């Protein structure tokens, strides 16, 4: 048997190789010399990340679902000092779109830059911030790559939170690597303040600005002065059905107004607070008074309003 090995491309670890052979057997008077040839082509799987989706501070403002069981605080995704990159992988072994080669992917190398066309340093990895282990099962082509704040720091060593950063991914196996992914970008959320205060008028509690999470995390929210006008808290109908917020008054020289907006009706459970024009006015001599706001639901778990009560 005679072998002839032909390398494809610059290196077999990157481009694979071909083995060609010719063989002949012993002479048989009836058939002569049996002989034949063969060609074995060995190539490494080709794979890539074809799309990349950012999850970070942006998911704080996502609406809840449309069904009552979906409109809950637990369904709000909160990522503090971390982000997810939802990577979609592609590639096949037999050029028939079987997608099998993506199961070879072992790691997702994450690179960062300051603009969408930044260069990936795949040689020295100067801008690689993470190498995330990947395990794709048959039938799966997406994977969440997680990056924490301590992996992304500036020249001064400080974590780059609350700053827009661009990301790209290179998928790798033990020997080879795929193409660079398209870029994506977003902001990593630094986290909520330890103590949340309301210090301005027109404070809107809404799903659109994530204030439902800020004031609904179980801590008592303190209300301070609103410049030269009455502090006003507005609540709308986009927040989860199980919202609950507790508040403490910290001023004694201004009334506080709580009102509904966008179909949110305000109801009072206290004789101290009366409702007028869908608003409640807490008098100026109520320093250190505490009250809460919760949802009022009917027998079908549909919201009919928000109820304000004394604590």
C-alpha cells in the first residue's frame, strides 16, 4: 500500500488534511493483480457565532407578560454587575445544514471594545475579558455567555459599569476557532442604591423606568423635599400585579401628593387619607408617618386599582 499525504491550507490543525492511498494484492491467475485506490479527506468542523444579543441594564425595563401569572415581580429579570450575551451558533459537518459541528464548541472567548468595528486580538488576547465554557446539546444552537463586572475593568482597575461597551465572541474548540461574531453593545447595571430616596417631584412608579423595582424591593422608601413644589408620586398601570411599596415621610412643611396615571385608580384604606380626582394628599404635618401602596385585585386577579394605607 502506498500513502500520499497532502496538507490543505497552511496548517492541518486549521484546514485539515487529505490521505490518498493506492493498494494492490497478490497475483491471482484468474483476475490478475487486484488493486484500488482511495482518498480520505479529514477536515475540522466549521462553526461560528452568527448572532449576539445583549442582556444587561436594558432588561430592567422590559414589560411583563400579558397573562396575570406573568405580571409578577419575580418575572422581571434583574442583572446587577453582570451581563449575558445570548449567542446563536451555526455550523455543520456534512454540508447539509445538520448543525452537528457546533457540538464541538468548547469555549466562547469574549472580547470588548469602545466602538462596533473594534479589532479582536485573537493572538495575544489583550482585549479578551472572559473565556466562558460552552456545552451545546443536540438540537440546541443558543447559549447564554455570562460576564461579571470584575472581568471588565479600565486602566485604573475600576469596573466599567454604567458605561456602553461593545462585545464580540470567537467560538473555539481544543484546536481550532470559528469566525468572529457580529458586535453587540449595552450597559452593565451597577445595582440599586442601598437606600432609595424620593427627592424630587413627579416621581413616576412604572415598569417603563424600573422604579417599580427600585421602590418595591422590600425596603422603606423615604420621601424628602421636592424643591419648591409639593413632592408628587405618580403610579401607572404597567407595574406587576404583586407590587408592594412602603414609604416614610421625612418632611414637615409640604403636602405630598400621590396620584394615578394611565388607567391606575387610587383607593384609600385610611380615614386619614381621602381621594379626590384620583389623588391623595398627605398633609404637611405628617413627618415620620408611614404608608404603603399595594395592588387591588378582583376575583379574576385583574387589577382594579392601587390601595394606599397607613402603617
